[in-house]
């Protein structure tokens, strides 16, 4: 997938040797668009200008080289807007209370703070009302599975974790802080997160490679009394289910009756399978690199053994192409170009294809679109993007507000149904099965649904005041769909 950015070239022009039209022609031929020109200084013989160019990052170096080759032009410097946005990081810590005098200082720090410390010692539950814990999430990674980049290390993972913190704050007013760990040891990661947990109201695990991520999440869920959520797994699964519910609404199919093939049984794939089964799918075949998973044949891989034991009820064998015949739904969380056009043609009438591999989907969207009833991808340049941002801000907002002990399956299902319900019958269409991440209904609807599910399942430690005062009853998922 081509990634667009904006580069500002500061150029010095010898006016006796070059005209601006020469520069514009080179930029155009090199695949760039000039969107702004600013004169920095000028004389009769020389002018210095900033030219702002929008281009794909893969042509940047080639274009810069073509500009340098022009007689009479010198590139003084280049500024990439993406890198400028990251200068000094994307987050900062700011105080909620200004300190203007000695009285302020004594109140927020010593000696006044000692009374607050002792109040928490005497009643540990007051940590939620007297500290930032009530609204603070740790975004924890070891840098081993960052985006599609793989194991790039904890330092290189920081920009992604900072970005996650920005999204938490922007969409749900949740304070989040990146924790990038210089260890890949499962036990050490578990120990570190447990040791720092007193400061946080929730833990968001991020970009930790499979299969270690399964054990890390499971152990932390068991050993901590705050919610632990691996977004790469469950965020993907929640938004996938929301999109699928609406795709089924559009095609008139029932989730209990459809045949589903899931390609990819890594962290996200396994969570998607669990979510689909919990939502009512009864006929599901999971496919990995070796072919369809079959019960009793995967003792060497615990995660695959678990998935195989509860899927593929007809024991179908073979590759993706072998098991796709007659399937209503294809879910791809694997890699590019695994699903062929002929595979889609052999699916059931009005097939639903979610090709979510990034940056290149399992099938070219341009090829798939005419063949399917509904197409979704993980990309922002096509309709129906399956994006975790629809999920994790609202889920954590809800979990924090009711001080949930866990984020359980019922809470995740509630989030999926809430996201799906935002798309009305009038709005629902082939190219609109999932709301925009900028839809301001998403976070509050997900938040409320998660709180109601947490209360219903006993996961909540408190009931928010507005629910105590409200007589409304939780709406069950089957009452909406």
C-alpha cells in the first residue's frame, strides 16, 4: 500500500540558470504535487523558497535526486511532515492543578500529601478516587510484533505506543502511558507488569508476538485485579464481529447458519475465531499454512490444538482452496494474495469477504469487489475498514468507569453489538457496514454497553452514578439483531 506524506523542500535557486516552472515540471514527473510555495528570501540573482510537496514515500528519494540534478538548484534541507509530527514525541504529562504559591505546593506535595497517603494506606480502595489510577492505562509492548514490521525492538516501538496513547486520550479521554520493555522473556514481562500494576487502572498489551502473547495475557488476567486486554487479538475480533453482523443483516443471512472460513490462526485469528463462536457461528473451519485444522492433529501447538478442538465439525481437509467451497464468509488475518478469484466464485451466493491482512490484503480489493456481496479490509483507502480504534477506547472507558476486574467475553460481545447498532437500516449498504472511527456515537455507546455487560456478569466493582439513577434496562444483543 502506498503511503502518502508531505515533504517541505527548502530550495535555493540561481535565477540565471533555472526557472520555477522547471522545478514544477520535475516534481510533477516524479509523482509529486506542489500544494504550497513560500518565498523565504529573494534577491535579484538568488531566491530561497519552501515548496510543499505531497507524494508517496516510495518516490521521495528519487524525486529529491531529480531535483538535486537540476542546474542552478540547491536543496538546503528537507522536512517530512510525518517526522515533524513525531519530534519530541506525541505525548506529554501536564498537571491538572497549577502550583502558584507555597500553599499550593504544600497541598499537592509535602506536607499535605502525607494525609492522602495515609488515607489510602488505611483504605486501599481510595486509590481510585485520590490518584490517577482510575483513568490511567499502561500500553505495554516488547516490540516483537509491531504493525507489519515484526520484531523491531522496544525503542522502535515507542512511536506506535505513543500513538496508541494519543488515540486513547483523543477518543475516550483515557490517560495512557507507553511501557516498552527491553525483554522478550515471558515470565519477566509478567513479573514487570504485575509489579507496576498498582499505578494503573488497566493494562493494554500491544504488539507482542504469538504464541507468547497468549500466555502473557492469560497469566496477567488471572493474577491481576484490573482489566488486561490484548488489543491485537480482541480489538480486531470485536470490530470484525461488528462488521460481520451488519454484513449478515445486509445479505439476510443468520450467524447461526453461515459457513465461515478463517485464514490465519495467529493472535488475531485465534481471537476472531473465539469471538465468532461465542456470537453463534456453528460451522467454522480454521486454516493455517499447513491447511485446515482438525481436532486431534495439533498436539505440538497448544493454541492450534485448542482451536482445532472446537472448529471444523465436518473434519474438512486441505488448503484454503480446498475448504472454501460453499462458504458464506471468508475471514483473512494472514498475508497477501492467498485468496484467489476462483476461490471466491466457489463460495456460496452473496459471499462476504473480510480480507484484513495489512498492508496487502488476502485478495486485491479491486478484483474481489465485483465478486462479493460485501468486502471489508484493514485499509483506510477502501470502504469498510476493520479498525481497532472503533473498539479499545470505548471498551477501556467503560471498564475504567465501572472499575471492572476483567474484560470478559460478554463485555467484548456487547461492544461488538454496540458498534454494529450504530449503523442504521437507512445507512446500511455494501460500502457502509461499519461506522467511521470519527463517529462521535461510537465511544459512548461502546462504553455504556461494556458497563452494562460488566454489571450483568459480576465483573464491575462499582455502578456509575448515571446508571444508579436510571431506570433503563440493559438491551440484550438478540433484541437488537
